[in-house]
C-alpha cells in the first residue's frame, strides 16, 4: 500500500479546542494530523464544522517542528499572527457579517527606568555604550521580561546595569510613544527607588557590555541643570522626584487587585493598580 492510499484510509479527526467567550476556538495542537495532506483534509472539514457551529475567530498554533503545515493553513484562509520560539500562531476570521475583531499581538513594549536615591540625596546615573543621544547621563533601566512586574523588572535592570541593589518605592511618571519598534507603541515607567540602611556602601559595578559610565550625582544639581538633559524626560522626572522627597507631590504606589471572572473555572485576574495613596481613600 502506497502512502496516498494509507492517508486516504486514515480516519480524519475534526479539530477541537478551547472555546472562548467571543465564539472563538483555540485549536488543540495535539490533534494536528501527521502529514500535510491529512492536515489539509482535517482543516477543511473542521472549517466547515466551525462555520456550522457559528464560530468566529479560530486560533491555530503550529509547533516549531511542524512548520510544513503553515502553507496548508494559509491556503485555506489562515493568516500569520505571531511567532515564538516554540510555535507559530495563525488566525482565521470566519464571520462574514462582522469585520475581523481578533486583537493584534504585542501592541506595546514596556520599559522601566529606576531613579535611585541614596541618603546623600544623590541619584544613580548611567551613560549607555550604544546610545541614540551622545554624552547623556540617564536612568538605568530597560525592558520588562514577559510576565515580569514593574517592581521586579526595574530592580533587576538597575542591578544588571550598575551592580547596585535598590528597591522600588513607586511610579513617578510614565511616557508613551505611539510608534516605536516594529511600529508598536512604547510605555516607559520612571520609578523612584531607594537603598536600605545597610546597602548605602554598595560599590558600583556596571556592565561594560552595555554601559560606558556610571556615577552618583547630586539630585538637586541634576534637577536644576537643564543642559544635562538633552532629553527633557529626565529633567521633569528629576524635578518630580525632588517634589516627592520634599513632600510637595506623591508617588503612584502599587496595590494588588483581584478580579473574579464570571466563569468560576477560570482563575481570577491579578492586577496591579498604581495610585496616589496619600488620601487613604478606599
């Protein structure tokens, strides 16, 4: 028996998966047929079944070692959505009455910068080795890892770049750039950080692969020297930090909020709300 005859006799199992609240389906990739030919038959029949069931958006995850299935899915109307190291995600909007409402992927990058203050009211500054702006001392920081909190991310980034262990106290301000890498937005949180009493004598140990220089500077001097801020973001952040330290303004502090969902089988959402707690309003 040749391969074609064997494939024709093999039973085709319809693709199923997790249904969502928007009448969509995330396909169980464990059910994907073994060969492209079988997969094409399987997907064709599954699309018919999904249409009959009035399913709208279909999410199809192809494992990284099964990429030969991608052209088959594209032939049947699926489009590329995003890729990670272990899979490629494709989607297919089946609803012919309404426009495609499936969300795009990774619309924003989240960055953090740490304004670290010691007991001398000095701020920790770095000069990047590869920088868009020359001769610019700025806050240490970087991008959050996937699933990382603002608090953990800024503490990690400050330590990796400077060797200084500092602790998140609150958000001073944030910026938003609507078009950044790959055409996506960028959100950057400026965070106030301090040192514990037994951490004041830490030595700077910056990463020479990323950082050209690292130093402490008087916060008052830095905040009152516009010429040191070719990018005005740091000037406004420094002045906001002074206002917070002198009691004229307040930080946005984190508060964990649990949101229970309508389906008791789904775990609650764990959300951080950053707000001014000075009024102690509940």
